C-alpha cells in the first residue's frame, strides 16, 4: 500500500491461490520495513532472516535481503540521491 493506504497492486481473484503458493514456495516474504520512501530506500532494520544460498561466487555475499543493507549505496551515484 502507498502512504494513503491505497493498494499499489492487487492479484486478480482467480490467480490468488496460485500466486500465494508460488510466492511462499519460492521462499519470499512480505515484511514491513518502514520508513522506506522514494528518497530513503534503506530499511530501518536490515532483513537478515531466511536468506537464500548464493548459486555462484559471482554474487557478493551479504547478510541482508534486498538491494540495501544499512547503507544507501546509491547516494552520490544517481540523480535521485545527490550528495
């Protein structure tokens, strides 16, 4: 949901069971990581449970889920996050 409580996306009723099954079987979860905003994508607390194993050494091993742990690596790198 967005800041006003409106749904950002909803799964059509005839697809909900399949979506829920796939989502949970794949090891996904939905957590409230407030206060995420468009200008602050870093969660207040890193999500560090139920981490998947890395399939190859190509990926950098981290101890959190998502693109951001405790640091906004995009700061100073993108127009949205200028220094």
